[in-house]
C-alpha cells in the first residue's frame, strides 16, 4: 500500500489595493517583521478554522499590478509565515503557562481536600466515644468542604491572573496599588 496523496491546499483569498493594508501601520519594524493588521489576521484565522483540520492552507493575495511588482510583494509569503509561526509559539507558551498554573491550583486543592478529610475523620473518631456516653453534639453550622475548595480555587486563579498581569506590565511582582 502506497502513501495517500496529499490533498491540494485550500485557498484563503484576500483582495487589497495596497500591501500596507495587510500590516499594522504603527509597527516600526521592517516589512518582513511587521505584525499583521488585526482585521486581516481575524479574517485569515476565521477562514482557516472553517477548513478541514490537518489540510494545508494557501493564502492568495490579489493586488493591483503596481503593487504586485513591488519587492515587498515577493516577500509576503515569508512575512505571513513568520507572523503565524510567532503567533503559534506565543499561544503555545501561554497554554503551557496556563497548564502550569492549573497544576499548581490542583495540587493546592487536593492538599486542602485531603487535609479536610483527615481532620473530619479524626474529629469523627474523637467525638464518637463521647456520643456513646450520652453526650449529643448538635452542629450549629454546616461544614461545606466542597464550597470552600471552590472558593480557594477561585482565589488561586485570581491571584495567578493578577500576578501574570503585573509581570507582563513589567513590575515583576504583585503589589497593592
């Protein structure tokens, strides 16, 4: 059995009057390193999500003849590849950071849950002999271990979010303002 032929790439087509419409106008970097315009990126990504997964994509940019003859037009392929490679790496880093924070929150939650179970089992074992001797304890407040864990998880999540925001802003640590 031979290899299955690779399907032809599906095309995402863009029509612009000027190459500069494709890129963020305030970006000071050279042409090949510029960020895509947010509307262009959103358009390409939304069409790419509608394509079958695992199938190659092709971006076709229709330009007027005057724009197509410019040197920047020949570099569009490299500029698009560089930008989407960069975005994929950034998204991957963000996802790893999110999973790292999630694992830490899970570890804290499991530690609190296990200690709560141990404390409740110890208290039950200690109070059981007292009830056999005729002493009856009536709890005045319901113990809500599950709700407490949920509140703890929310607290950890908000603290991590605040830490990330402050670190991104260049402060490096969480400060009270």
